C-alpha cells in the first residue's frame, strides 16, 4: 500500500514539475518583466503522510510577487492532484487529470464532476456556475494571472 502512495506522490510531483516547465516557457517572452522562483513546501495528506512538493512564485520588478502556485494535494476527489494559483486579489483552482477513468459517474453514467475535462492534463476549474473547465494553456494561464493579481502582460 505504501508503494502505491509513493507512486501517487511521485506522479503528482512530476505533474507539477511539468506544469512549471510549461509555465516557464509560456512566460519566456515576458522574462524582462517576470521571473520565476521555485521552493519546496511541506504537504501532509492523511493517505500519504508528509512529503515535499514544489511551489512556484512568479515575480517581477524588484522581486514583487505576481502570483504563487501553491500545491494542495495529490489525493483529490475525481482528479489526480490540485494546485492553486494565488494572487493578491483572488485564487484559481487547477486540477490534474492523468487517468480519466477516475472521474466519478452516477448510475446512468453521467459525469458528476468536471464535464469539460476531455483529455489528460491540468485544468482550470472555475468557481462560476455554468462555466466549463479549461485545459490549461498559455492563453488561459495568462488570463488567470490577470484575474488573480491584476497583472497585465
């Protein structure tokens, strides 16, 4: 059982690292005004115990924070991980799906959570009713940065 938990943690950390690499490339053209710093933070989940996961902070100017990607958990109902994008004004939730078979369905086979998830990857999960989930890409990420921090690229 412990090796399964280690595998889940390792998969989550790898997914975070891949996300952070993508973000680094998405922000590459803006390197003059934004830079990225990465730290490890301690997480404690009931199922897996204590472990360290990477946290990413996006800075500009004289090390002024634009936003931070805070890892939340590898074990998330209906998903394979969660990270929050936290800015001065708001917070955006992002879920990782690598196994679409883990999504809960009701007895009729209808998806109960995140019907906008169509393929593996990181998704922004809006807090608004009647708004679809969005596969995270460069444009969606920059929009989220603006929403949570009011920073404009």
